[in-house]
C-alpha cells in the first residue's frame, strides 16, 4: 500500500542508521513523464563515457556498456537506499583530471595499472568522504561557508560549463558536430525548462502544459528527428540483448581488484592529491544542491526536504567503494546532477497536484534504479548518436541554473564582484588554486568577517 505523507512532513521511508530507504510504489509514486525523459537524458548521458572506456582502458563495446550500466545503477539506487533529495550524477569537472592521470607515462598502455589507479582514486575519495561524514566535519564546513564564497563556487561551475560546451573538439560541443539539430535541441530544452512566457501560456493551454510536463524529452525527440533528416545523426541499430553475464564476467577479470590485484601503496599515495582536489568539486555540488532545494522549498510547504551533509558524504563514499571493486572509473559517483536537479525541482515546485513528492520524480527519472536501457542494445544504439546532445543539454542547463542561483545569493556590490573573480578562478584554474584565489580575493575585498560563523539568534 502506498504510504501517504502528512502535510509539512518528510516523505515516509524506512530508517536505517543515518539513512532512509524508500521503496518504489510503497513510499513513492510512478511518474511516466519523468521516466521517459530519464530514459532519453540519463540513458544517453550515462553512455557518454563508453568511448573513453574503449579507447583508454581497452574494453570492448559490450564490456564498456556493462561498466556504464554499473555506474548508472549505483547512481540510480542512491536516492532509494540513502534518502538524499538530490538527483545524483557524475563529478564531471574531475573527469579531465582523471583522464590525464591515467594517461601519464607511468600508466599509459598498461590497462591493469590504469584500473588499479582508478580503484585507488575511488577508495581515497571514499575515505575522505566517510571520515568527514562520520565526524560531522563536512557538514560543519559547509554550514560556515559564507554566501559570497558559495556563490563563487556555484558561478564558477556555470562558467566552466559554458566554456566546455563551446570548446572546439570537446565531446560536449554539439554545436560543432551537429550545428542544426544540436542547437535546436539545446534551445528547446533550455526554453522548456526556464521560459516564463511559455509557462504562463501553459496555465490556460492544457496541451502545452502536457508537453512541458515531459521536461527535456520533446527537445531530444525533435533534435533526434531533425538530425536524422539533416544527416547529422547516424543511427545504426543493433537488434540484440546484452549478454550481461558474459560481459560482467569479462569486465570483472579485466577491472576488479579482486581479479587483477589491489593497487600498490605507491598508487594510493600518488592518487591522493587528485582525490583531495575532487572533494572541492563535491563540496561545491553539495552547496549548489542545498541552495537549490532551499529556494524551491519556499513554494512547497507540504513536503519537507531533509538536507543532511554528513549523510550525503557517507552515501557518496559508500557508492565510491562499491564502484572501486566492481567497475572502477573515478568521478562517476558524485552527489548531484545539477542540470537535472533544477528540472525536477522546477516541476516539483508547481505543487502537489503536479507531483506529490520530489522522490516520485527522482525515482521515476532513474527508472527505479533498474538497468532496462543498458540491456536493450536497440535502445543503446538508438541513443548513441545523441550522446553529444545529452552532454551539451546537461552543461547548458547546469550553467544557467548555477548562474541564476549564484547571483541571488549576494546583494552587496563588492561581494558580487568578489564572487565573480572567485568564479573565474574556479573555472580557469585547477580546483585547489581556484580555492586559494577565492579565499584571498574575498578576504581582501570583503574582510575576514565574512568567514566568521554568524551567531544564532
């Protein structure tokens, strides 16, 4: 029987330790529109690293798809077992650093060493997260960070996303690889997600409201169709079912530390600085997610979204441990998919009659954590040409949402200027250097007082 939520309370679930498990169709409802756009957007984005797995790590197509399936399963089950109201995703900005790390002379061409390096990175990162989560230090750090610094981190993510989506030769630059269909798809998704005139028009026109209810899916359908006729997207459908057993066994033999051996201590030591840098990115995602939820919460007093930074640290740490021993590819287990979070919160904020709980949307978007898509190769190969579009849409939505959120956090002109400089530092320098520049700039322009915790009244 479906559990009902009392007005103003947290969505029902099963408590276990610091976590809350929610069972589909018991603690959350099914949402068809969220599931359909999840198949298109989450499916295509989840497959975007398949070419990397094949080119860098020597996996065949079936093994690469299986690895992507395990990553997506861990992400998809996060909300179900741990209870965070986030749409989880990758730590995308860390991926270029990771690729550079495993293509260094010490690892290039040695796939066993590369997989061991991925395992070491993931376990180091998990160690950092779990220590900060269990001790509560992570939550305390996030709580005392001033708004001007939060804004700098969030705006930095926006600038970095805009820069990446327009970078020549980048996989996300769909404007270069498919200029007509790609541009059309990105524009439609952006307008459907944020256009105030369109949303006002939908109040009186039910057909438009129905279309807008499908979120990003119409943009993908239109772009995919246009791309077919312009020749920008080539579809080579494989009418097969993935042999999960065989591909999992061969992936395990090539990647798991139980099969190839655990990383040597030297690899753990060499990878620890990158894991520490990645924590800065994780920190930024938690800050962004919390600010988004707190803003949306003002319009939905019927459901209390419980934010717990310590729980988010531990949950993400556990997922990284599991990923490290099954399908190691670091930075695929993060806490927030910003572009999708804003889309799901946008619909949730329209009221209980639209969607009862944010977990209805999150659970349905991730299809309750089950890997239907990856097993059906006709769907996998249908979405394959749309991978650049999925990346571009994610980055553009992330950039827009982060920019609007960051600019709303500060009202003082000096703080706004310091925030912009901090954001530029985060977007053009490595994370640790951006962090250092941001602290110096804010302290110099705004004073050290902004870093002092405010007394509770």
